[in-house]
C-alpha cells in the first residue's frame, strides 16, 4: 500500500520474523536542503554578528534613535534566527527519520507520520525575517557608528574655559 505525502512516499513492508508491519520512507532531498539552509543561515548570522561586533563589543555607539533602532532590530533578529534554526533543524531531523517505524503489537496497520509541509515553510519565513532584521540592524548600526565618529557641533561663539 502506498501513501503520497510531502514529496516522499510511504510503503508498508512486513518484518521477516514477527510479521508486523512497519513504515519505510523513500528518500528525498528535503533533509539535505534543510541542513544546508540551517548551515548557511548560521554562517550568515555569524558574518553579521562579526561585522556589528554583536552590538555589545567595541566602541560605544552614539546615543540616539539609530542606536535604539539597531538594538531593537538586533533583539528581533536574534529571536527570529533562533526560531528559524529550530524549524529547519526540526524539519530536517523529522524528515531524516526515513527508517522503519514499528508500532505497538496490534492488528491495525501503523500510522506512518509524514512531515507537515509547514515546518520548512515556517523555517523559510523566519529565515527571511532574520535576513530582513539583520540587514536593518546593520543599517542602523552603521548610521549610529557614523554619528559617533563625527565631532559634536560647537554651540556658541566663544569658548569659556578655566585658566
């Protein structure tokens, strides 16, 4: 008996010695794509964190709206990054479970669980959000960094200092 799922095929096969049914999944490329996406997202996030010094190392940024927006985008990009990594990891691990599944002894055939398509879709959506907020974080970080490099404006005409 065959069932069509999210790109792979499930076939029931009998175990030799006990005669119990178990599920065998055909292989597909989703696991490799999921792991590749996970590693590439991790590498991209590492590059962005090195470029912005994880927002906490290095010289202080000038206070103001650019630093505030950079901080907000940093927190949001970290949250979306963790969610995207978890979705991609869970989808890849679950999809790699292409081994036999032996149910409890009963007369009914096993229910061969298939990976829901939404796991990788959620991973892709959160990967996009991670890229968006990382880009915004870098943009606001660079603006705040440029504001910190410029000298403050001189207010007044005559400087009064102690002698």
